[in-house]
């Protein structure tokens, strides 16, 4: 389940990344917490959407291609899996405002 959680977020990071850009995955222990961040370079999130994207059936993807249906469940599932592992998931625009960072925090 932990791998599935990371897979959902990495897939999103890849889908929204600028072509040929780097996806960054970091893991660190900060005091009594494990912190995992996944960042991309690409479009930023619309204002006030950070928390909504963790809800079911919410997506900001364009609907230009009817062959690619997205139900808005990937980040919702990742968030549910983080909670299952007694963790917390947060999503925000990067500090540089040139992409998005997803942060998982788990108490050790």
C-alpha cells in the first residue's frame, strides 16, 4: 500500500511536469518524523485548490483528450493511504512557484 501511495503521486508529478524536467523525490528523518517530498517543475496549482485536490472526484486536468479519462481519484487514494499509515499528506506550490510539491509526514 505504501508503494501504491507513492506511485499515485509520482504518476501525477510526471503527468504535470514540463517535458524533460526532473522529478525530485526526497526522504529525510526530521526529529521523530519521516518526511517524503515529491516535487516537479510544471504548472502550479490554482489558488484555494490545495486541500480540495485531496478530496474524491476533484481534478484540474484539461479535458482536451476524451481518450484519457481522469476521475480525480489518484491524490485522494494517496491521501487515504497516507492516513492508513498514520501519516499526513500535503500538496502545495513549490517555494519557487515553478511547480508542485507533495509532502508526506509520518511519525516514527
